[in-house]
C-alpha cells in the first residue's frame, strides 16, 4: 500500500532527530504516513527534486546543511519568509509547484518566546542558515543591538545588513557583552570542537540559547547554567520548527509539540 511520506534531505542526516519527531506525531495522531532521512550528494539535489515532484505519495521535505541556500534555485518559488531569510528548510508540493518556506524562523521565535528579545543586546555566533532565521526573529522582535561573530566575517557583515546594520561584527571568540547570546554554529556539537567564547561579561539576567541539540547540554550551556544564566537548548527550536513543517506535510498541527514525553524520547 502506498504511504504518504515526507523526508529530510542533507549531508549528513544520520544524526537527525527529525524522523523520531515526525514519526512520534504520526503515531500519536493516528495518521498513516512516514518520515525518512535521505543523504544526498551535491550533484543529486536536482535529480531528487525532479523525481519527487511526480511522486503522488511525497508530501515534501525538510532541507538541512549544506543545501538550505542552494535549493531555492531549483524550486518553482519561495514564500516571503524564506525570501527574507535567504534560506529554505522546508519544501512542499502545492498542486505540482515546489515551494520553499522556512520554519526555522518560527522555531527560533517559539523557543525564545518565554525569554523575548525586544530591546536586548544580542550576540549571535554564526552567519549560516540558522543564524539568518535568528536575525529575522531579532529584527521582528526589535532587539536593540546585534553583534554577529563568524569565522567568515564577510558573511557576518552581509547578515548584519538584514538587521538594518545596527550592530557590529567580529571573529568567533572573546568575552562579549550581551543580554542574549545565541550559538548558531555546529561548535559544541558531538564530534566538533567546543565553542570558545567567554560568558563573564553577560548581564545578570542574560539568556544563553544554543541551537545545538546533540548533546542537549553543550559545554556552553553547562557553563551558562553554572553561572546562573537562563538557558534555552536546541531541542525547543527543533521541535517547534518541526511542528510547523509537519503541518505543511500532513495538514494538521501536532498536539502539544513541546510535550514532555517527546522531549524525554529525544533526550534519551
Ligand atoms: P550552515 O548554514 O552550514 O552554517 C554554519 C555556520 O557555522 C556558519 O556560520 C559557519 O561559519 C559556522 N561554522 C561551521 N563550522 C565551523 C567551525 N569549525 N568553526 C567556526 N565556525 C564554524 O548551517 P546551519 O543550518 O546554519 O546550522 C548551524 C547549526 O545550527 C548546526 O549545528 C545545526 O545543527 C544547528 N541548527 C539547529 C536547529 C534546531 O532546530 N535546533 C535548526 C537549524 C540548525 P562560516 O560562515 O565561516 O562557514
């Protein structure tokens, strides 16, 4: 029997928790469907989309590193979120047209909702797709000042323009002053070097948000916790962005996307 399905494409994808999340919701909601992960090489992206376009069971895909920026050129259109952010993390098939959107922004928005970014001095580490989604949120939330630290500083400068240029850029490192510090690089992820950034000049009520979710408590978050700062881990964003994508793929929002049972499953 043909089963409706969605999937994650990227390279690597083996570490991804997306299949666990989407399958959990499919089971919970009694929807017959599947969610898979598919590793694609750079030359395979165009052929993949051409094949899926005519597959009636394919509901769409999530896109991860390193294709979030380049996939847009292969689609029939991108919606205003993805256009403003300059990255696509979700592709849906709308009546034969492949449309790119970006649910990472909503993931950042909902993960930061309890904390808020309005009026804050923010230090953002990274200038890739996830950082772009964060900048869209910081722009909309009217953060007061943004410093972007990135290995390639030219990318940080370009990204700062999307915030209206109010801020500064620099290399990764140092001991920045901030009310909100966000890591949007893979530094600190299992198998990657730790993120070398000091926390001694953060304000007393500062929040540290690490988008990395493997491990859930990175060295950065462990240090932030020791210093008494509020912390937000990568799972919050992951689950919220997935819930938006799930709604696109399967037509209904999952119930209580941040349920403790799902969190427990993902943390194990
Ligand atoms: P991306 O577009 O490839 O961008 C990667 C960013 O990390 C770039 O700024 C890059 O700097 C920097 N970087 C990579 N390796 C580095 C290294 N060894 N030293 C210093 N900087 C390094 O990737 P992305 O999609 O933005 O993802 C970034 C991270 O966010 C990943 O860990 C991903 O898992 C995480 N993420 C989490 C969620 C979630 O829901 N929790 C969602 C999306 C992404 P250059 O510009 O110099 O290359």
